[in-house]
C-alpha cells in the first residue's frame, strides 16, 4: 500500500469510527486495510 493510501484510510477511520490517528499509526498495513474494508462496507450500506 502506498503512503498516501494509508494516510487516506487512517483519515477515513478517524472520521467514521473515531479511532485515534496515534493508535492507527501503530497498526500494520493489513490491520488498517481490514478495519477500513469493514468500516467502508458498513458506511456504504447506510
């Protein structure tokens, strides 16, 4: 994943799920992608 993609995913998770950027920065790319996918699918259904 590119740096920009990761940053965009972190910003989305921060806004939608209220997760802190500090906590998200400590996660692996795979963890971020998993959380993002779940959050995006739930957000899309609403």
